[in-house]
C-alpha cells in the first residue's frame, strides 16, 4: 500500500494557559515554554523527509480579546522569538513567512517580520509559516477584495491565488489540548485535510508524539471525494 505523503502540516498550538495553571505558573510562562516547543517542532519538520511547509497558528484575530498584558506579552515574545530564531532559520535552511493582517501590529514588530522574511527568503528545506493576527474568514474576505479590486472574476483559482498563502492544500491538521474545533483556522486550505486531535497540552507536545501522529496519517485512506 502506498503511504500518504505529508507535505503541508498545520498546527493549532493550544493549551499553554492550562499547562501554566497546572504547574502553578502565570499564563505567560506557558506561552514562553510553548515558543520553545514551536522551535523544536519546526526543526523536526525541517529534517523530515516529506514535509515542505509547516503552518503554526500563533495569534488569531480573536486573541485581541485577551487581557491587555497577555496580548502585550505575546507581541514581545513573538519579536524575541523571531530575533533569536534567525540563527535556527539560517542553520536549518528554513524560510520564514507570515500570513494574516500584520498591519495591526506595532511598526517595530512589522519590521521584524519583514526583516526575517527577507533574510530567509532563499532558504529551501522548509517553509515555516506563522499565522499572525490571522482568521480564516478574514483571509477569504481580503482575498475576495483583492480579486475584485484587480477587476477579476471570483473563481476557485482566482480566490485561491489571492489568499495570503498561495493556494496550497493542507494534508494534516494537528490540534493539541483536547479541543476539537477549527477556531477560524485556514478554512479554505483545510478542505481536504486529515485531522488529528491530541489531549497533550502544547508545552508538553514532543517530536516523538508528532512522529507517531504522522505515522497514523501515512496509513489513512484519503479519497478526496472519490472512491
Ligand atoms: C494557545 O494557548 C496558544 C496561543 C493563543 C498562542 C500560541 C502561542 C505560542 C505557542 C507561543 C508563542 C509562539 C511563538 C512562535 C512566538 P492558550 O493560551 O489558548 O491556552 P489555554 O487554552 O490553555 O488557555
């Protein structure tokens, strides 16, 4: 039997807050540990034989509703992450890209995102996409407006091409922390994706668990509407 080939992996990194509470820490500590796990998983993906792209949900359009201090912390953490991980991107040959409406971020953070994108654009082993101020509906609406403003007609091809990520289907979505919902993530790109939900909280998620999830995915039957 032919194994499924995992090319595009999407991850909803959930459970940082619960992990922190469980250990008696502030929620921010959960995010800090979460960012380390994001790096470990990304390096694993770069060394995986079939994965070409990993797309992480790092900040949703709904996350602005969190307490101001937590939002500020997440912004600072993101800036620190991109600064620190530039070395990892270059050593591991990883290209960084962002999707979402980053115009709502501070100028400093927008510059950090642009700089990281620019400095890693020739890297070829893996594309790591961070979804930032991202919402699936918002992405589709912005894409539709782009097509209309360009004088085009809305088709699957024109809309798909106008999305933040050029039309690229996702093979497998992993969500940690036991929640089984999409939370407005990559609505267009997940149309034919396989889903895997694990109760593990994101700060406890390991490359071994991901390898086991990928092993299961490779054995699934994908029919894409056919027989
Ligand atoms: C969900 O945990 C996680 C987020 C809202 C943000 C994701 C951020 C990280 C993994 C850390 C930062 C990553 C980078 C790349 C800088 P939650 O707070 O919703 O957890 P809870 O549901 O247990 O409260």
